C-alpha cells in the first residue's frame, strides 16, 4: 500500500533503528552483552529488527489503519465483503439483436449479489480474492493498487482480473480480462465501497461489458 517515497522513508527509519540497536548493544552500558562478540551483536540486532518489521507489516498494520489520523493516510479496507454487480450485457445483446433497449435501462443499473470479496492489506501490499456465487464463471484478481486521494477526493482502489468460463454459451467466451475502479470513502472504517468495472469480454462482437460494482462489508 506504500508509495515509493513512503516506502523509502520507512526503510530509512528501519535502518536507523537497526544502527541504534547495534550501537546500544556494542556500547553495552549495563554490561549485559559483554561476553558476546560483534558478529553476534549484529545478528541479534538484525533479528530483532526483522521481527519488528514483520510484525508491523503483516499483523499490526490493519489495526494501525483504524487509529486516529492513520486511517486518513491508510484507509482501513481490510476485510470480507458481499460483492454486488450490474452489467450492460442485456442492453448490448438487445441492441445487437435489433430490439428496443428502453425497458432495459433500469435493469442495466440493478445490482445483484455475485459473490464475496476478501481484501487483505499489509504495509507493503494489498491483495483481493473473489469467490463467485454461481459456478458459471470464476474470476482471479491479478493485480491491485491503491491511489491516495488529494484534498477531499476519495482514495481509489484499482484492480485487474481474469475471468474464466468452463462451459461458455455460444455468445460467450472462455476467458477474458477486466479492470475496476473503486472509490473509498474518507471514513474510519468504510462499510460500502462503490465503483465501476469493464471487461474485454466478447469485444470482437462488440459486446464487451461494463457496469457498477459495490462491496458491502460483512
């Protein structure tokens, strides 16, 4: 979840802490480490720092995101969600068949529960997994990243996914790629995340799909 500048700052702090530990152990003001050689001292300091960094990046970080001020910089989106989606496919199909699309405009915006999404965050990484409600198709998130909003603009979560259809209908395809953009409200622990998605599904027939997506925290 870190930008390059923030990551460099964290790395610099970690190196300073490591150096401070080495100096403290080497000076040994309390005589605790007098029988330990310098190699052991360095090993101890590196081990202590590594454990501290591991705890911070893997386990403590989601909790830190819920603290005052921290959530403004690192949004707390770690958790499980119901995934609702709409699709413009019915409208595209009707247009391709020469039918009227007027009655489909409302349907085009209706959200349907499609499955669940799990979002996991650490200090240096963010990942998403999607479990479909029906077994007609499956989706795997290939990449996701967080862009921090400036001023009062919301943070945004971008992701790229691959969809696979084991036994596609004649108007469908076996695999396709897609992407999504989710707005993250500036709240301490957002309950609902709204956004849009689009795919290259059946693009060669002019039927590539797009729609709305909503994640509701479980």
